[in-house]
């Protein structure tokens, strides 16, 4: 075994740290959403993460008994792009998680660009 191999990055731990970094009032508003780590995006799409669900801003009183929204973080592309620098990989995982959480709150990619947070 190569002693110079870079240590593995714990994607689940990085994702949880990103959620924990949110102000408590935002964390408390997160509702019915699961964060999962997957190997690759569907259909070979060029994605690092994906939010699937009904954003909080679009939920109505009829939003009951539904499957959780899903935030997927894609290990393969993140490791290919940033895996040579473990600190950068951790930063990018955090960025992707927070980006997808923004979608959960109803913030579009366009608005994230305007805010300098894309």
C-alpha cells in the first residue's frame, strides 16, 4: 500500500458539516428533505449535485404524506474534479450541499448568480 495516498474524504460527514454550518433558524425551516451521496449523476449529466422535490416556497396546505425531497451529492464527479486536493474537495462538497439546500428554499440558479453564490 502506498503510504503517500491521500486520506479518504467522508462525504457524509462533509455534507452534515455543511448543514450544521447553516444558521439554526434556517436549519429549523428545512423540512422533509433527505441528503444522499450517490456515485454518479443520472444519465451521465454533468452535475455535482441535484435537488429533486417541491421547494418550500411552492408548498401549500395540500403538501402532506409525500416522499421526502432529495438532495443528491455526486461523489464521482467531485472526486474527479477536486480529489487531488482534499481540502478543496471538502470545500466543494460544502458548496454543492449549500447550493442544493438553496434550491430547497426556492432560490433559483439565476438568483444564486445574482447573489454571487452560484
